[in-house]
C-alpha cells in the first residue's frame, strides 16, 4: 500500500471538515452525542446539497475506482 500524496491528504482533510460541520449541526439540533449523526436514508444527514456534491467529487479524487477488464 502506498502513502497518500500531499494533494490526497489535502482533499481528505476537506472531507473530514465537511463531515465535522455536519456532525456539529446534528449536535446543535439536539442530536445524541453518543450516536452517529443523522442518516442519509432518512434524509436527516445534516449536509447541505452543495456539501453532498462536494463530497462526491472529493471522494472520486481521494478514492478513485479502478476499472478492471474482465476476460470473457
């Protein structure tokens, strides 16, 4: 396993910042600090639409999916 690049570390840090902000909004709304914050399925994830889009884009850069060719 390789070490992440400086850019990957920076992007990953931004992901952590977004999730920390959502967690804080969850707690500010009276969420239980002993439980994980919100649920995507119930639409109570405390992320803005812009943050969701940014998470998707950052995730693609930090955790790229490698396509594997399957022999047929």
